[in-house]
């Protein structure tokens, strides 16, 4: 696929990670990786029966509800959340309701353990329940990485889902694959490989989703520093899924972009204003934006035009924004 051809080989994770990836590609140590993966699953455990049911209307204001559709995996479903109000979908719905002064109706079709190939079925179920969504949020990719699904297959399913939603004129925000190498129970060298695989998939997801008309928000190692300093606060009992505080942090990175997609922000707030170079914002090639975003949590990437053209000599144009308060990093 052209998406992967442009991305392959561009994400430099460091000499150690590159050497490990080369060894893995040659088959040296694949048995070690499998053994460590099994060990990690035993350490992490699975203390939850599932995710809370967070479907419903949020916000007490009068008026026609804004319809929010959520698709994806266990993070999108809210596994590890204490209750229905602590999931990413519920926090986004509550935030949108507060910004817009309107109720928000959340329909969450995410499934624990889902891969990108499950998105079409989730979308079908969602569309059977609501006539027309006002905005859709997709969080997917972690299980594609841990199950070693080919990236071209993963992004093809994601892109197909985004394109179908855009045909229906539904704005889409994709939270790209998080950096699984930051999860504390994962041992070396598996954590280095997971970091590389996660970032490569996140970059490919960004290119595929933006080409299909979505905006993406990089989750990268959004919880990494907080896990190191406060693991009992940011992660749930299984030491893998976010806690209520962790989900709130992820939702805070997504909310500005979701609100922008439904024109929720008041004038001169966090809407689509001119990019600020001092914040690391600007227009450039989509490939470059995808690579930068994969290493920098909270970074939004969306379609852009330059002098009326959607593409330049290096491919499609993209707008890179930093809507939240996360620090700009250069990895």
C-alpha cells in the first residue's frame, strides 16, 4: 500500500530499538518475544468482567442532543473505568455538553479486544441504532500491534470505516495507536519493539485516516510520564488499561479536536484559527506530520490546502495543530 511505502523506515526509535527490530525481523529472538508476551499477560491479568455501559444522554441543557458515536477497542469501551461516567466517551459527551450548552447522546459500539477489522461491524451496529451521528470518535490499534496484524491490513480497515462515515457526512476523529512500550509490566526488549510497532502503526493510521477525511490525535506516550510517577493513579488494577484519571487525560487530548469538528468552540477559542509556529503548528506534507505526531502526544493532524491545492510535490498537505496544553516534543 502506498501509505505504508511512504511511512516505512522513517520512524527512528534509536539505535537500540532499531537493532532489536532488525533482530526480530531476522527471526532472532522471536521466541523470546513470545515468551515475554505470555509472561506480561500473566503479570497484567484480567480483573475486569468488561467495560461499563456508558450509552445515554449527558448534560442537562434543553435542546436537540448532539449525537456522538464511539467505535474501537477496550480503551474506547472504557475497560478499567470505575463507572459509566469515567469512560472516554462519557467524558467527551460531558465536555461537549458543557461547551455547547446542549445535551449529548452517546452511542458506544466499542468492544473489548477489538482489532481494526472489527470496525465495520461496529459501525453497522451503530448506524442501526441512530439515524445520523453528528461526530464519530475511533480509538483502535493496540490489539493490532499485540496480535501482530499486518499494518497494511489494519489501516485498510480503518480507512474504509472513515471513508464510509465521511460519505455520510459524519466528521471523524481518530485517536491513533498509543505507545505500548510505556506500559510498566512489559519487559525489555519487548517494550522497545512494542514502542516501534506502535509508532509505525500510529503514523500509518494518521496518513490513512487523514487521506480519508478524518482528523487524528496522537495518543503516543500520553500516559507514560504519569505512569512512572503515579502508576496507581493513572492506571487501573490490571496495570495496563487507564484508570478514571488516565481516561480523563486521554479525553482531554481528544476533546478540543472533537469540539472543533462540530463547531462547538466560541469565537477565538480553540477553533480552526491560523496555526502558531511557536507551538509547533503549521502546514506541511502529510507524511512528515504523521511521523511527528506519532512521537508527540496530543498532536492533531488534519487535511489542509495550499493555494487551493490539497497536495504538493511530496503528497497531500496536512495541518498539524497543538490544541491542548501538552508540551511539544521533538523525538
